[in-house]
C-alpha cells in the first residue's frame, strides 16, 4: 500500500511541476505584439481541437497537431490557431504556454 501511495504522490508532484513550468513562461507586451503581427502576416488554417484536448496553458498537444514556427528573433515558440485564438506552444514538449485571445 505504501509503495502505491508514494508512486501516486510522485506522479502528482511531477504533473504539478509541468503545469508550474508552463505557467512560469512570461510573454512581455512587446513579444506579444511581435507574435500578433507575425500571425496576421503569416495566416494558417485553424485546427480542430482533438477530442479530449483542452486548449489551456499546460496542456500537451498531440503529435497530430501541426505546429507553425514564429520566424522572429528570440522567439522559441510555435503556434496554432484555435477558434480565432493564437495558441503558443513550446516545440520540445508540445506544451501550451500561452493562449492569446
């Protein structure tokens, strides 16, 4: 019983750490302006949200979702468009770091 409880606690701690890491991403207003302008200049087709995927900070997008680069200096994110919102994604983890309304 004790081993199962420890594994469950460890799993919850790791899940919490992943969400915290996503929430630690800071996009300053100047970066947000660059991103918004880039997205307008480089339109892509919006995606259909895969079943069971919630478009919120910290969610990991499945490999089936195509991510588009932001070809601007110091921009290490990819993006997709969902319901008229720009969704910024960390390419290494495919984790959503920010949803721009």
